[in-house]
C-alpha cells in the first residue's frame, strides 16, 4: 500500500471506523493516482482496497496502478448484491464524504452496502491534502515554472491593439505546447476598466495605450496547479495608477516575508486589510487559498480563518485593489510554506512592467 | 406566474407539500428561464417564489425575468438568519431534490431553514420535463436544423487524409458561425477501426480510403439540444460492411415507424435487440434517450424501461452494431412523439453516403 492509503487506514482506526467509501474523484486520485476522469468509487474495507469502476475505464486504471498500491479494480457489472452486502460486513462504523455524495446516493449506499452507522468524515482527506509531500511540491513547482516562462513569452507577444481574447488564447496555446496538462482554471485577461472586476472574463476589447492589463493564469502539471497574477501596462503607466500599484505590491511583498510555519492566517490577512483601509481602499476578496490538485483548496487565507500555517502547505498570496469604473491591480504568487519562512514558486518580476513601449 | 411554476405549485399542493427548495440548475432554468450559469437556489414558499443568488449574477437574472414570472431575486448576502427561518414558517412538508443536493447541504438546509419534514420529490420536475411544449419543440427543431445543415456542409468538407480532430473542429466552427449556442455534447468523429468503440473521442488518425466514419454530434439552440449520428464512407464502401449497415438502418427505420403515443419502450427496444441477436449481433447500449435542456434526460429508451411513450416526448432513436477490432455502424435521429406516430426532427439522408468519391 502507498503511504497515503496507509495514513488513511491509521486515521480511520483512530476514528473507530472500520471502513470508508470515497467518492470525491480528487481524493481518489490523491490516494491512488487513478485519473479523475475514470469515474468510480474507492472502498476501504477491513481487508482490501477496492476500486469499483465502469468497464471502459478498467484498462486505464490498471495501467496506472502497480502491485504496490494494493488496490483491487472491479467492473461494477461484476459485483453481485451479495458482494455489496459483504464489503462492510462486521463494520460498525463506515465513513463517507458528506459533501461529495448526494442525499439520494447516501440513502442508496446505506441500503446497498447494508451499513450500520454511516459517518461523516468532515473533509479529513482535504485537510490531509493541505500538507504537500516532495513529489507534489515538485509538480507544483514545474507548473509554476511553465507559467513563469509563459509570462516571459507574453511580454514580447502583447501589443497595443490586440484583444484580451487573443492574449488568453496565446496563453492556452503556450501551455499546450510547453508541457502543461492543461489550464488550471479559466484564464483572466482584463485590460483598462475591465481590470476593476476581479473575476473578469477575456473579451474582444482591444488593449489601448496606458491600459493596465491583469493576467491571472495557471496551468496543470501531472495534475497539480499553478496560480499567478501580474498587472502590467501597455505603452506607459498612468500616474494615478502608480500609488495603488505600489500599495498592492508593498502588501504582497510584506506578506511573502510574513508567511512561515506558525504564522496565523487571520492575522496575516488582517494586516493587509488594515493597510488597505488606512489608504482608503478595501480587500474585497480573500488574500489567498491553498493550491494543489485543485486550484482552490484548503486552507483559505482570509481574516475569518483563525488557524496557523504549517510547513509544506502551498498557498497563493494575492492582494488586490479594485476601483469601480476605473481600474484594478492584483499581484499573486504561489508560495510554499517552510519552517522558517516561505519559498516563492513563481519567479516573475513584480515591479512595473511596460509592454509595447514604443 | 408562468405556466411551469403554476404547474409545480399545483403538484406540491397535491403532494401535501407547502414549499420546495429547487437546486438543480436545469430545473430552475426550466421553471424560470434563469441561465444555468447564474448559480442559485429557487424557493417555492407559501406566498412567494424567491431566487437566491450571488451578487454578481443579479443583473443578468433580472434582465431575464419579467414581472409576469412573479419571482423575487435576492442576493444571499442580504438574507438574515431570521429570513431563512421564516421562509418555510408554518410549512409542515417541504420538498427537495434528493439527487441535486449533497448530504452535507441536506443537513445544512434542514437546519438553516428550520424545516420540519424535508421530503424527497422523486424527480418530479425531470418527469414533467419529458413532455415538451411548443416553444421547447421549436427550439429542438431549430437545433436539429442547424445540425442537418452542418452535416450537409461536412459532405463537401471531408476528404481522405484529414484527421478525425479536423472534422470535429470543423463541426464546432460551423455551429459557432451558424446560430447555435454551443455544442450539445462532445462531438464524436471516429473512423476506420475507431468506429467499433461507441464512445470514441476524435483522434489524430487520418481518414483512409474505405473507412467508415461515424459522426455523432449535436448543438444547442436557446438551451435545447439536438442529437444526430450518421455513419458515412470515404471513397467507397467495403462489401463486408454493407450487411451490417443495412441491418442497423432497417431497425432504425422500423423503430421510426413504431414510435408513437402509447408505444411501450421495453417492447420497442426488445424488437431491435431480438433482430440484432437473430443476425448474430447485440445492442450493447440503449436504443435511445430523451433530449431537451439536457442531452440525456428522461425517458431512457431501453428494454428495462416498461413504460409507454407520450405525445410530445422528444427522444433519440439510435441503434448501433460494433464489431471489436473491425468497425461499427450507428444511425441516430432526434424524434418527436405524436398521437399517431412520430416526427423526425432530423432530415439528413440515411442511405449509403460516400464522401471524397474520387
């Protein structure tokens, strides 16, 4: 068995659960390496780990697993009513993922598997996933590296007169041609007044001289995500934008310094909120979020979350200021927490950047 | 109030439910016209219909609704704890959609809305959606019409040496440029031996002379789907393929004739299964499925479903034979059931078609 499944079995023992049904495909991938597209259910029973899937995925799943994983793969068509009833025989308590099963499935599973006590597991796998191992960090680092190189490519590519969509298409093409599995999320390219909306979608608007351009993008590498934002400028930087840019950058840099094992998420977030308030602005979204197999995962970095950071969490640091009807600035890196500080997995320049200068 | 919501309120009365929480975005769209992307929850309370959504969707939602819809739109941020507790005050039974709510949400809603009896509604909206009104049929007809014209375009476009992906990209482009909202599902273009897999994904394989090409495709028009499959040939038709093609076509045509109000789905499916068996083949997937706002919806057309067809159901008729390692043939139309027969909403030719003949 691999170390993640071993960990889960220990955890279940501690919780007095004799089995678990795992339905979240990301958690199944985390535990087994099985692709999230090979739909199925992972059973942790007293004696075995069993992946129940559809016939058309079995070849793929078997190609992913090795004998060391200790997982039996079965076509759901080959499972009898008796088999279902025997999986959790002699199990008093069986765990399930309450946010990854519908109410209808909950009732169906209770009945089909003849479960005595079906117990919520309160995101224990998502919480475990917060701490990344070396393999995971290496994949996130690779995803960030491709993202950095893409950004570098964009600095030559972006010209006044191009549309936001042309730029976002180029990002997709670059990722496709440079070793990424795909996009980590829908790319944001916003220019001019569109930068004032934090979740802008690329439009046919053309880049004009003096436009700020917010690019929020990331790719996947072996399933792991990167997430980076830069706000750059076309031709020149309007004077009124500079103080806002400086304020965002100052806070982003200060946060990079403050991040380390033991730092309190609430306090870190409050410091940025307070500094923005002091200057007449406010932080209208979270300061960041965990990054891993999902683009947004635990821990959430905002002033409601009164917990401490731990070594090998990977999170974003993305303060932003948005002035409705005018412009917005956001600067974001993906960052690994260490015992005594943090490692910035994104290395792209954060000072003023002007593209298409002449 | 529109007629769909009126129907729902009557139905709830009959079921002795005084309210309902609707969470399936397709059902919300069906009842209100609100876009499926404007995430939210629809409450049917004693006195009001309330759509609770996120601030960023409110403008869009209000632009969709008219005063006649009788729906109040609210930002969830403006709803207090008391508001939640008052929505279903004096309601003994409140319905919910058991397959569109997680177990976690189920518990959260019970608590937040202080619901006495939270009752499963057993897909009553999905069942109601089986019968299409004039507006819905007109939209499906339009989607089928665009699909027919796309097929006609492909007959000129497809040449030996092209890849499957090139053809599927052309389909997407055609839909995009000819009035469709988008794809109804991921297009299947399979050629040669790839046609032996019913759910093939377009690859970089080039079309060779004598290849059968299965094209299974459809678009959306005002949210409604079309679904059509043709198997055509590049250059010439290999002799060994013809008997299989003829058998599939014969059954597809016979089914078209048999479909009408009152026809039994199980019997219709059995007839095709039996005829295939008689010739040494088998029907390895359903004969068809309902089509509407979703590409696959009720009723499912297979020999396990012992129910009668009704007027204004819209379903597919798609027999197929797949010979592993050799080739496959599938022919599919989208069909409206009428009192005395059926109307084929797809009009493309189903006889032998050869493209790039010389």
